[in-house]
């Protein structure tokens, strides 16, 4: 009887250990028009998850298991299916993602809201997501394109550029950015000669570039994707001599851009979410040690999205979204002890003892409005075939 009781106790212990794991979805566009951008974002999120797990003090000793899913960025059905698998088959209790705005909207409407799952996107920037009815479940660490548009208009004004042509990828992200930029630029006194969509996946963009060239403009704003039509537009513009200077929003600023074009696009410039804060430097050092590029677009926001979800769980004492969703803004904002990358163990300790934290993170996190990131931007230019930081805003 004694040996039987011992075996039963052992089984109970094993079962308890098997349940001591929180699954965190990492739902990004690992294939599609931003596939070269996704890996550093995922690495950032998984770095935060590993840092939390290694403390041994998360929710009384639980670990975090990241679960990847491919949102593709361009196929809402595939994104929804990946989100459903995460929730129903994998049992995730929070999702970092999705990555692109259209996919994010689809997963939010069809998966997160019906199942009561928190989503924090590190990169979905459409202004339309600011007003979606989300039951308090959706947040983002990337600032809205409404803010990016104002920054872009400011940069152009400072360069004495008052007439531009605009091309945008024909989806929620591209249209939202193009519309908000045009409004901001025209309000500042600029002129948009044409704002025309382009489709991703085409082999020839000469017709689109011809229309853009006919309309004219000092520079061409390319609100597209670096692994798809955005680069196709630039190549055609260079081939025909239509434009040689390009304005590059966040979807175009990645190492793949300079790998494709090198110094051919010297003088081009743009902006992406980024901060020169203490936390940003700390994250870049951690990322380098982990073997990935911490300066990559939205890598910092990926770390912060995962950290916010997990710290909110600790604050609530539960991994259930219904319990922790209201804690996300609390841990993200003042008052409280400032928490930077590498400080997550300290954050967990403070929260476990009932204290307050102000999660600054890698991207200088501050949540405003309905889960929106206030956001800062890194200004860049292409010099000698390389992406160079010229300032922060």
C-alpha cells in the first residue's frame, strides 16, 4: 500500500508539473511580404519569455512556452486559422501579434474576441485599429500610423520637400498610412500629386511607376513592403529613372532593403518606431548576446509586447485574460518602479509583493487611449548603401 501511495503522489506531482506552463502565442508574418522582418520580432518576444521563465518566480514557479504561428500578412483566412490553432489546440492564454494590420483585425474579430484572448501587436499600425470594438482585449506597442504620418510630414518639411508622389500597398496598412500621411502633409502645406495603390506579388511595376512619374513629385513615398511590391516599385523607378530618392515608412526599413539596392538608393530616408532610451540600449545588448539584431524594426516592440502580457499576468496572479487584461495598462504606465529589459525578475518580485511598476521596456512604453502606444520614432537615411540613424522624434 505504501508503494502504491508513493506512486500516486508521484503521478500527481508529474501532472502538476505538466500544468505549470503558460503558453504564449507569437503570431507573425513568417511568410509573405514581410518575412525578413518577422524573425527579429519573434526573437524579441521569445527573449522576454525566456527571461521570465528563468526567474522561477512567475506565477509561483510556472514557465513560459512560446508557440509560433504564421499570419502571412496577406491571407486573413490563414491568419485566423493559425490563431484558432493556437487557442484551441495549443492552449495559449495571450498572443503577441498579429503582425500586419489586416491579419490583426481578422484574428482579433474571429479568434481573440470570441475566445476572450488578449492580443498585443508589436507592429500593426493601421489607424483603423484604434477604434475597433475589442472588449478591452487588444493593445499595441507600435504607435499608430496617424502618428507616423505626422512625423513623416515633419521630416519632409525640414528637407524643404513640398511635393511628393505616394504609392501604397493595397491593403489596410497601406491605405491607412497613405490616407493619414496625405492629410498630415497637406495640413502642413504640402502637395500630394498622386496617391496610387500597388498590388504585391507582381513581376512588373512599370505601369504603376509610369503613372507616378507622370504625376510628378520631388520624391516618391513608398508605403509598401520590403519583401514584395515596395521593392518592386523602387526597382522599376530606378530602372526607368522616374525617381531616385524614396521616402521609406516602417514597412520598408529593413536590412533586406539595402541588400537589394545598396548605394543605388543613397539619399533616401524614412522613419520607423524606435527609441534612444536607456531601455533600448539595454535590449540591443541582450539581443546581441542572444544572436539577433536588436535594432531591427519592431524587435523592441516584440520584447515589450511579450513582457507586458506576462507582467500583467503576474499582477493579476492569473494567466486568464479575463483576470489580467485590466492590468496591462497598470503595469505599462506610472506610478511605480521603472522596469527595463533585463529587469523582468525585479518586476515580477515587486508585483508579487503587491507593489507597482512602470514598465518602460525596450521601446519607452507608454499606453494611451484604448491600448495605444504613444510611440517614438527613429529617423533614418541611406548612406553608402547602409541604413543610418540620424535622430529620434
